[in-house]
């Protein structure tokens, strides 16, 4: 029987089958060859003597699962306690911890317990790893305490751990889930990061084939599970990345978990010895992507003070419904970052709230936020903020009463007093020439680099012939993001160049001295010269040391500015150093520490992407927007929204609709649908507002009231899982009325929406369905045509047989609306332009009916009409 962790292991007498007896020596060979083989045999014998021949299995148990490790240090079983179901694929055991040397895995060949809670793993290179194993109530903790013979060991790898689960692949944080169970791991220190070792310790986007429901979304014959494809477009446009609408095209964002079509999935983390300099080819791309706008480049990665000794993980296996709660238990018990808002962990769906993106003058910002019950605002209209430690506000000022004269810190503190978390859209660590004093005129010695060599001849300030000891990949243009920013740094001077000769003497081409207004200098042969790492906007990035200073800068900048919100666009600036997720973790830890030291409380963080290194810190990731994400009007997910939804949901992170700009012609049901679907999908978004747009909307009062009702219901937590499943239904919109502090009425709304109807004299007929009871008729017709076109009017035959006539000239964007017994022409914002008489209260009966719309005069093929006829069902008490 397997031993529990509290029982000691016993050594057996069997020989490890991995080692076989060497063949008899050939005595005709020279004596040196014989000596070498004798030495090898001696070392092999010593290794065999050091490795225990066999041991008994070890069993580790949590509240939900039992994990078995065999005498080779392999996990052979993960069983659910309640049912006994096995989650390790047959014949696919996993190393508790592997070593990674020269880009090859070394698996343990034996394991023994030295004393309670301590296991020693033995490896074929002679290394011995001492691990601490701890059984917690809901998870296991593995920690590396010591490792011998580590000169050639670059990384230690937790796993990869193979599982039979494959429905949801949480590639960001390393979790795999199905409807019943979840298996995942969390790094318990900053240097334990997601995925297997790769150059740059990152994984990049690509599509892979994986059906979320093989019955509902069967794969066509030309595709197979796990097949990979390039992201779409040209690699430049954010929207162009998302090109595959089918549900079985899944976007990969990370490598913490991976689909394994042959048996299920794998999860993995690793820890690197970062004290060593390394040359990498970055980024790590799958097939079909390299060679486009974003292409791999060689990069010299300078050391950071971090080692894999002390690396630790929490391994959990639990019912999927308890997955997030189990992660929170790990986070609290192990002292991981645990930001909260209003007493709730930011990862708890009960804490999910929409934000606001603001454009234009700020007079109504606070008023709108309070009316809508939105507490977090990003000032999108102030543009992108680029950091500069010496000039921290970049000339940005707030516009009130028609004057752009309020400093950001003064406005930020005013917002804090009104309960609003206010902040800016930043370009994280993009250090731009002309906007950052760490770049010019005196560049910092802590700018991130790509290559390093030395000059071979003295150079004076006037020289443009610069020869160096080797090419060191200086022939590659720009950085991995594909721009042609080629900038050298020597001393305190920046030098632009374009290429280098292929043969000695290696000489830079098209040299421009004193670039970005830096001072030309004189340099002796042997002086170091480096190529700087460029960002995608032709600026630069900090190295790990300067990044620490920027993390501290941002924390103080936010606190001084009265800002409790920040959007980090350009988060790839934490990748330029070549340290991957570790760099993200160091930056965000420094940011939060500085923010709290300077008096900040809760910091709401948005960003351009979610990574394992930012998962603990980021509240939301409301990137993209509009119909590319989700259309509240058409009730349809966009491709980008579909892709991100799968990625985020699988890793216990809120899905997003991106920025949803308030549209001047929204109906109440359009606005309510945004709220209903966000609650149903546990999604967040930023509501884009400007005073000009809102005040032009006739539905403003109704929309604001409806929005507030949904926020009251969200805060009250009245929606059950069954309610949320109903709200997800893309066939319906919903209307919500509040009847008490915690009581509401939920009405289903079914829209008949017919687009691109022809404007013709003979008329265009639209078939309608009312699945509910007979009710008052409501409809709108939107006139879509070029600005210069006008038409003479309309004749409308309603489902009840009535005829309505609009004998008025109509122009582009106008609406014809019948609502609450009123018939009228409205402008683009649905505001009343002119009333038209209607004889009686019109109704729409249950079942099938039809609308017919005809031109009063001649038709016009430049004109298209959109008819919307909503019908409402009986309410459900919530």
C-alpha cells in the first residue's frame, strides 16, 4: 500500500532499470580510451550507489483529491476523493519536478523521503533535489529547498503535469477545467512563472482547434483537435489578430496549460536561474507566424537577482465550482497579492463592475458617474500618457467651464472626495525620445539592451566609421515588434545606424551620431557599445533595475495625483527585458508597494493584456471595443470578444466587452442589454461617455434610470446561476424594473430587427413574430442613406391592418417612431422633431404578422431602412 506523507520511505534492493550493464570493453583500443571508460564506469557506479534502488509510493491527500507519487518521482495518480475518478492519463505519469538543461528535460529517476515532509529526487546528471511537501486542506505545496550539481541546470520545471481534462484550457494561469473538476497550480514566488521554459519565458497568440462542445460545434473533416493556425491580419492592427469566427477556433494567450489532444491537457510552471546572462531568440512563436510584422530577434538578456532555489507551487484539484474559492484560499494562506474592492476580492464575480471611459470636457463626468452608479473612470479623452520621472504630468490638464486649467492632481482629489476612482490611459514603460529624460539628452545606463560588443578603434566626436569586434546580431533590424529602430548607445551618446557589414572589419552602416540630441563623445578602443531594445513606437524600455524605479514612480504618481485607477496600455514593455512573467510580477509588486507606501488604498488596474504575471493584480482587461467585442444593439459577440471570452473565462478572469461607447440612437433596450449580458456572462466593460453624445440622446433619462436599476440588482447579488444562463441568451434582450430594495421584475424582450429594407414604391414586406401575448405596438424605422439624399415620406401597413402615413421629407439618420401611442419623426438621437397624428392605440397580436413599408413617391436604391419591432413577455420576480 502507498505510504502517507507522514510515514518514512524505505530503501529497497532492486537496481534502477534505467541503467544497464556496459558492454565488454574492446582491448584493442588505446589505453586512454580504456581509462576514459573506466572513469565513466566509476562515475556511473557512484551515481547508482547514490540513488536508492526502489522506494514505496507516497500518497498525498487534500480535501478533494488524492495524489500518488511513485519511487521514480513521478505522479502516477490524481483521484477525486468523492468518486474515485482518475485524472492521470493511462501511461502518462508526470515528473513532480524536472530539470531543464541546454533546452532538454531531465526527469527524475528515483525518489526517497529523508524525513517527514521532505523528498529527495535523483537525476541522471547526478543532481539531487530536496523538496518540501506540505499537505494543506485544499491544496498541496511543493517547494525546492536545495539542488546539487546545478552548474548546467538553467531551469527547474514543475511538471508538465498530464491530465485527462480538456474542456477549458486556462492557459494564462495554468488550470484545466471541465464541468465537474479543475486541476491547476499557482506559483508561490515571483520567480515561479507559468509554462515550460522558453526563450523570453513567454508564449504568444495563435489559434488552435478545440471545440467547446463537440456535439454543438462538431469539427469539419479538414480540421483536427490541437491543430494550430496563425493569428489573422498583418500582425499590426489589434483587431486584425482576431480572424476566425467559428467557436472551435480558440485563441491561445499563454502556456500555463496546454491542450493535449491525445489524452487531455497538461499544466506547467518553471523557475529560472536569472543570475546568468543568456542569449535568446525572442519571441517564441508557433508555426505559421514567424516572418510577419512581428518576427523573432536575438536578444542578450542581462542578469536579474533571482534563483530557482526556493521556487514553490500550490497544486490544487477540486470541484470546478470551487475552483476560484480554492485559489483564494491559496492566495490568502500563502500571502499572495489579494486586492479587494468594497470588501470583495477583485477576482470574485460579485466584485465585477463596469467602468467608464470619458471623452471631452469634464463638467458632467462626476454627475453621470453618480447617476449611473459607476465608480471607476478612465480619462480616455486626455490621450495616452507617457511616463517621465522629471516631468510627471506631461502637460495634461482638465477642462471645466470651457477652460483647460485644472491640474490632474487637483481633479483627481476632487473625484476621490466624490467616491470616484479616476485615472489615465498610460503607455506603461514606453520611454519616448523628447518626452522622457531617461532617454535624452543624457540617456540612462539602465535602458534595456538587445546586443553588446566593443569598438575596435578609437573614435572622435566627428567619426562616423565605427568598427566593432563582432556582428553580434547587429544585422537584425529593430526589435521583435518589427520596426526599424536601430539605435546604439556608447557612453552617454545615442547613435542611429542601419545595418552592419558581414565581414571584418565589422562596420556600422548609415551612422548618425548624437541621435536624439545626445552629446557626441570620444571613445577608446575596447569601449562597450550596445544596441538598445526599441518599443513599437520607436522609443525604448527600461532594464530590470530601471523598471523598479518606474514601478515606484507610478505608485507615487498615482497617490500624489489622487488617482485610484490606471490603464496600462503597452504592457509588452514588461517583456522587453527578456524575463517574461517574472518581469511583470516585479513591476506590479513594486507598483502596489509604492502606491500603498504613499497612502493609496485600492488601486483598480486595467491593461492591454492579461498575463500570469499580472493576474493577481489586475481587476479587469477591458481592451478593444465596439462590435469587434460585443454588439448590444445586434445582440452578437464579435470575433475578438469570442476569443477573449474563452481565454479569460477559462482562467477565472472576467470576460470583457471592451469599450462600449454610448450611441446617440440607443434605445432603452439596447442599453439594458449591455447590462444584462455583462451580468449573464460575468463580463466587464467600459461605458464610453461624452457630454455631447449623452445630451443628444432622447433616451438619456430612461437609459440612466434603467442602467442604475441593473447596477442595484448587480450589487444586491440577486441573480442566480439559472438567471445568468437566461441572461446569456442572445435571442433575447431584457428589461428590469425595481420593486423594492432587493426585489425586481425581469421582462424578456424579443426584437424583430429587419435591416437593409429597400425604399421602393411597391413596398417592402417584413415578417414579424410575437411569441408573447397581444400587447401595445412599438416600432422604429431608421433611415440610412447618404447625407445629401432626402426622400418624400413613407406609407406603413402595420400587423393589425392599420395604415400610417408619414407625408414629410426625411433625411439621413432620422427615425420614424411609434411608442406609447405617439407617432413622430425623430432625429439621430431619437429626439422628437415632429408629431404625426395616429388615430388610436395600436396593438400587435400573438403569432405571425407583417409590416409593409412603401415609399410615398418614387423609390431610391441609395436608401435602406432598418425596422425594429420589440415585443415583451410577462415578468419574472427576481
